[in-house]
């Protein structure tokens, strides 16, 4: 997932998880977040979302930054900070939407998850020319050695990671509804 889209998508996922855990949140003390729901969301953020985002930063860093940054000149601490922020964005979305989900206010929760997703979609569409190319920073800017993402290792990674992410979101939503 591109580095600049991951926090937006993570926030939206967290808000969606808050809605899925609305019954559990309603049972908990008003000043507390339901610990079981929080544990499920935190495990998703740390064990699934962060590694899925880290994969592209580690193995396809130039693509993850949409060829705006030469990752060879970027300290590795920046990637680590981004991965931690990606994981935190899921929890931030969950905490932000929890009071509205507890009160069963669907429209605010939908807007909290829909607006970041819409922004991510608009940015992804605007960056299609960059994100549809598999290359290094030098190849992209030198206009040589580029190839399409489809059929490349990056394309397979995108399909695999997104399929795993969608399956995990579905599973976690099911678990949160059953709490």
C-alpha cells in the first residue's frame, strides 16, 4: 500500500471496527473502551495491518513513496515511524469512532470512515500514472527500465496483501460482532 494512503485507510478500518463492536462498546463502562474489542483491533493493527504496510516500504520502497522520494537516501527510521503510525491509525480510528458507535449514530461513523477512504481513493486515482509503474526511483525519473505493475512481483504482492487484508477485515468484523 502506498505510504501516504495507509494511515487514511487504517483510520477508516478502525472506525469500521468501532461500528462492528458497537454492542460490546455499549456494554462497557461509558468512560472505558471494551477491552476485548480493543484487543481484537490492536492485534489486527499490529499483526496484520502494520506488516502489510511494511512489506511495500521494505521491498518496494520507491513505489510506496510514489517515486517522490529516493529511498536510498531516506533513513530507515522514517519507514519504521511510518509503519508504527500505520498501526496506530487503526487504533486512532477505533477510539475516534467508539463514542459514536456506542451511541449507535451511524452517519457520524460512516463519515469518519468514508471521508478518509474517499480522500485515499481520489489520491490513488490522481497518482495512477505513478502507481501503475514498477521501477526504481532512478528508472522512473530517467524513463528507462520501467514496467507495468500488473504481472510483476509488485503486482502479485499487491494482490496477495490486499486479499489477506480484506479477509482479515472480514474476519475481525465477524469476531467483533460476536463479542
